[in-house]
């Protein structure tokens, strides 16, 4: 997407399109971006058309695994052990600029893997020009492991 607002627009559209197809997770990789995506979850849930569960800690997981449909929003680390039909992955930092140490880079890559591995059917990763284009996703597209699609120009 062209901007952070564009990512939020694209995620909202994806929830509308995918909601009836099963359980959806919005996994946030970089917890520094958690506030932004939890606010988005609140806006989506306010419509009352969608059941939205927000996980902000391990204790919030109780009962989340038993719903057949709904949106679960949480930091990737708290979604461990859960499976979803579709996982929307957001808050993916450009590791060249956002992870100054090797340990931090390794931690963020592990969280990205954890988020992706929660999907049973489909993964959609969201990035934007404001935050940068993560090298790991660019390489995945170049190697034919992922496809790239232009998001909202908002």
C-alpha cells in the first residue's frame, strides 16, 4: 500500500471479503505497532457485523480457539498454538532499519514465521511505503514463494 492508512483500508476490505470463509487472524509482528492495529480491530468490531477478539496477552486466549468464524487480532507471539483459515500479517518492519541488533532481527523474523505458520489455507502480508519494503518479503516474491499485489493508494 502507499501508506499506513492504505494498509488499514486493505485489511478492512479483506475482513469483509473473507469473514464468511472461516476464522481469520490479524497477526502483528512488531509490537511497537500494536496500538495502531488494536485500534483498527476496535473500529472493525464497532460495526457489530463481525465478531472481533483482541488478544493482548496469553490469558486472553481462553475460548478463542473454539469459534468457527470471527477475527482474532493479536501480536504474533500470542497466537502460537492457534490455527486459522486465513492469517493477515501486519506490522512487518523493514529489518534493515528497524532491527539494529542481530538478536532483534532474529526475533522479528521468528515472529514473522510464527504469524505465517498459523494459516491453514491463506496468508496475506501487508506492507506500505511509509514503513518500507521488508527485504525478506521482497526476496520471497523474487523467488516465487509469494506473489505481490498493489494495495490502496490512500
